[in-house]
């Protein structure tokens, strides 16, 4: 899609840090693009995801007496919405390792982009996360390296148009110790 809007509705959740109300209310006042990866079927490795950048346009809390509090939000994309694939589910990691390879069926030659979402770091570990690609699901080469981090954040990195992305993709991470990291990674081919 060249553009579009993601709309969400659900139950009100005021849980500190990651509750829907805290995240969406904070994003509504931000003047910077938010990085969104939406997995309607979950974020298992290989699951299809929608990926975009947006500036939140609407957030409402709807309450009726005697009813559960509900929320609605609208997130218009600031560019194209990409159809990507999850490379790392939203899970906690404690050690250096690599993820499972995802087969795209063929290589592509027009670049792409990757999203990294770090939702928790306990207490403040260091980690470097990479997206790697392979022609044979055996020999891997680094494709994208996200900036090192020690706190929760989201990052989006784009490959130049014309960059070849091999048939297989996976995530690798180098853990620097000091606690645990909960993260998710996705990639979209252009």
C-alpha cells in the first residue's frame, strides 16, 4: 500500500510502561514518527506482519456506566505500509544466539527495511541485534545491524533501493550481559 491508516480498538489498560493507555496516550502527544509492527496472527517466526511509521492522529477512552472501558486509536502512516515477516517473536533473551531462517522463496533486488522493538530491559543489559541473509539457509551474512541499546526502544533501518536481499532471513543477537531483553524483529522486502 502506498499509504493507509491502522485503526485499533480494545480494552482499556493503564498498566505502567506497556499498558495500552500509557503507550497510546504518550504517542498522541508526540511530534515524531512512531515505528509500528502489527502482527494480526501473532509474531511467531515467519508470520506475516504490517510495518509502518506513523504519527498517531486519534486516541479515545470510551466509558459507559456499568460497562468495561474501551479504547480506540487511529494511526495514519507517514509513508507506505509494508507487508513483512516476523523474524523474532516478542520474547525474552538472556544469551547470544541466532533465530530460525525464514524462506522467502527467492532473493529480491530492491532493498527493504527492518524494525526492532525492545519492550523491556531488566535491569540494563547491552545487546546488538542483526538481520542476516543467506542464499542456502546455512551460510549467513549480516544485512542490517541495529544500534546497540541498553534500554527499551524501537528502531527502523532501511536498505538502499537496488540492494539484494537473499532468499533466507534470520535474526542474530549478541548479548553483553547484565540482565534480560524482551524484543521483536521484523523485515519487509521492497
